[in-house]
C-alpha cells in the first residue's frame, strides 16, 4: 500500500516502470517499509538497502592527478603522408597509411593538481589525452598542452606532485612556498616554469590549446627501421590564453568554464579541430645536439626538425554520461599499436607502469572491459575473472575450456611478428643510478623567454614575482639565481620585483646535485651580465601566436563577460611574434564601480588565493 503522493503524477501506460537492479518493479519509491506509518523500519527492506548502499558507493577514487577533466569523442583523419612523403616510409601503423582514413577517438582534457570539482582556469598544465580506437587495437597518446615537463626521471613524480598539492597538515591550498621549495631544487623544471607561469599556463579553453605527446616515442616501418618521434596538436581556432586576472574573474562565478565551453560548442555544431604534426629524428643518441633528445624537459628545435603534418582530429560528440565516459575512461602511455613503439625516455618508462597500475586500483582490474576503454578490435585473451568481470575474452571458435597457451586443444595461438623482433640501436651500459649527461637546464628556458610575445613575458614576470613573493627568502634567492642563469632580463626583472639583485645571489654555489657545463660556469661567473642569448633563426615549439582573451567581472551579473576576436583560420606560424599587451578592447561593463580591474602584475597565484 502506498500513499497518494507517491502516485503523482499519474502515469500513462506508455511510461516505463521503475525497477531495481534485479529487475523487480518498484511499487513505492517514496516510503521505506516500516511497521506502521511511523516506523520502526525493517531490515528486510531490500529495495531501500540496495538503493542507499549503491548510492554510498557512487564515487570511485578520483584520479590522483588530472582529476578535473572533460571527455569528448570524434575522429582522426589521416593524410596518408608525413609532410610530403608517404608515411609508410617511417611507420607501418595502419591508422596513418591511407589518405582520408578515419579512426574513432576519445579525448580527455584536464587540469593536473586540483580535485574533481576544482576550477578549470587554475594555473596548471592541461592534460591532452587521446585514445585512438584503431583496427589494431587502442593507441593512447597521453600528453599535455605545454610540450615539456618539470622533471625527467619518473622516480621524482610523487615528490613533484606532493609539492603541488595542498599542505598535508593544513590542506588549505596549493602553497607557492612548497611548490617553489621543490622547483628551486630541481633546475630541470625551469623550462616548464617559464611556460606554466606565462599565459600559456591558463588556456582560455580546451578548444584553443595546443597538445603534445611530450615524451619521445618511436615509429617503426615495414622493414623494422626506427625513427624517434614527437607529436604536436595545433588547434584550428589558434591558441588563446588568459592572465591570472582574467582567470580570477571567471572562477569568481564559474569553476567548470572549459567543460561548458567544449560541450556547448559541440552542441552548436562548432566542432573543435586540431591538426597533428610530428617531428622525426634518427634513432640514436645525437651527440651533436647540446641536449638529449629523450629529455622531456626539452623541445626539439623546429628549424632543424621541422613539423610534418600527418592528419587532423575533429571532436563532434559529448559524453552521454559523464561518469561512464569521463570518470571511467583510462589512458596509458603503454597503449601502442603495431608501427609505434617506446623510446628509452626514463619518464616514459616510469609512466607506462604507473597508468595501468593506478587504473586497476581506481576503476578496477577489469577496467578494459568497460565500453569506453574496450578496443574496437576483437579481444581474445586468457585473462579471466577478477572483480566486476563483465565477459570472457573468447575468440570465435575458441575452445572455452582452454584458458592457457600453448595448447593443441583449440586454444589461442601467438600472432606472427610483422618483421624481425630486434630493432633500434644496440644499447650497452652498466647498472647505475645516474642523471643524463647533457642536462642543459637553462638554455631553452632562456630562449623561451626571449621568443615569447611581449605580453607573455610581462605576464610571466608578474606571475613569478607574485608567487615567489609568498616564498621564504632562500627559495626566492635560489629561483632568481636560476632565472639569471637562464636569461639576464628574466632574472633581473623578477629579482627587481622581489628586491633581489645579482650581487645578492652571485655567491650561491650550484646545487649539490648539479654539474654545470663549461658554458654554464662562464654564465655563473658573469651572473646578470651575460647579455641576451642568440635566438636568431631559432624556431621553438609554442612560439605560435597567443591571443589574450580579456575577461572582466561584473558583480551585477552572474556570468563573466568574455570578449575575443575570432580568427577565421589558424594564424600563420612564426617564431618571433610580438604583440601588444591586449589584442582586443576590454569588455565594457555597464556598472563601472563594481568591475574587478586589477593589472596582471597583481594577479594572484594560485588564482583565487
Ligand atoms: C613519471 C611521470 C608521470 C607519472 C608517474 C604519471 C602518472 C599519472 C597518473 C597516476 C595519472 C592518473 C591516471 C588515472 O587515474 O587514470 C596520470 C594522469 C595523466 N597524466 Fe601523468 N604521469 C606522469 C607524467 C606525465 C606527463 C609528462 C604528462 C604529459 C605529457 C602526463 C599526462 C597525463 C594526463 C593527460 C593524464 C590524465 C589522463 C586522463 O585524462 O585520464 N603525465 N598520470
């Protein structure tokens, strides 16, 4: 017997009936089963207990990093060529071979440090993870929007992330003093710092950010010959970024601005598009270079290793259910298809263990049976059972009694290797724990500063002064020392903002873990007086135009007002483009007294602090 209220509104026969997960019809979804109308409740209250206990388990652990993100779906279309050469010269990966061939993709964009509901305009690298559902199984390209990373050895990742997360005692916020405590002792992070603290550290939206594989991979052709490869995604809309001030104005009222922008654009039929290019290098150590090509704190100079286009990607579908397709999607750097391979990049090897390890914990050991993660290619394994097993990976005609290999009783067999099983250069060495010899931690950081647009440089300096202004003096001094080692002007400007000049830090010895090159020792002897680095002819990854989207906050309205001038096509690439501080008129507020109007130099870090 149920109360009258539970019957409303009256259902027609066409409305589907509510059931529980056992398929039992639910007769009353408003009242527990009780003894009399006032209780007590009974323990055999199956429907109530099932409902509430499932609710109690609705969350899975959020990702330990990249918890905040948004997934969208679409396709990758191959050009069949790499630049103007047939792509088969370098890789046999089937998805690339044929002009116009389309492969379904899922892409998840994310921030790194914040929790699942954190602000999407935080200063942070953005994850750019692409899952290609190819005929040969899945390929995941798990990258970011900045092209490099803070560290080059995977063993430092947990320390790095701990330093970026809130204080374990107070858990108040991301704390610059802790973040720069780590960064100031990690000189290889300097290149990434010059990007994250520039406007590129706050993309205006997921649709207008670049993407990079960051780590170095290999391509393998039909003969088994290998090349080193780096991947670049360029947004068709061009690159747009925010200052800390713009970001603060957005997150005052909106934490999910990037997800909303992405899904609304797809709903309007404005499908975001990126072009994929690669850089190729012979597969060896390249002793002629002043950096190690496998070092993920470096970009490869584009004037020597030009970008070659290989295809385009379009996103035309938002998830039907955010949890199923965003929270449960699982990417990993180990997920490659034939024709693609790993390099010996020490970060890549460490990452490759970490991703599927965390997903077995976060989603469960059978996470690859979930539709969003399962390959479109037929799966036939001898893996069985485990929590939440959804099916048995049987091949057509396979003897279901044989879940082992080898067998002559109708079990699975091994595939034929497409070529010989030995590839790449011969590697010799003794077991050791050593950093790579060509660290060169300052050059690209300095070049990056010089090749940035003027408004980016000004914003970078302002953001560093703001963040370091919240740090202890020894941390400030070491950071100014590093910045001077990178580029005089950068170090002098940040130093000026902090009240630290080169004489204050000239006495500092290199860090105990640092081995300076002859050139670096010469810079140190002349700290702050080395003159600008020579960047003539240098084409650096990221030195593409970056448009500021100016956002002002009007407290009289709920939503931030964003103005952007929309380019109709991707702007031309240039290595040294200069722009004035702001590319468009600011949005005019009808309520002048209530708008936030601070200059970028006072923009907080972390935003909102
Ligand atoms: C040794 C270094 C690294 C380790 C150990 C590591 C580990 C992890 C872990 C544990 C996750 C969570 C995965 C999940 O729960 O599904 C993750 C996510 C992610 N990482 Fe890393 N990571 C490393 C470096 C990097 C680098 C260098 C990049 C960029 C090039 C990167 C890009 C990403 C992205 C995009 C995600 C989010 C994937 C998604 O959207 O589900 N990581 N990483």
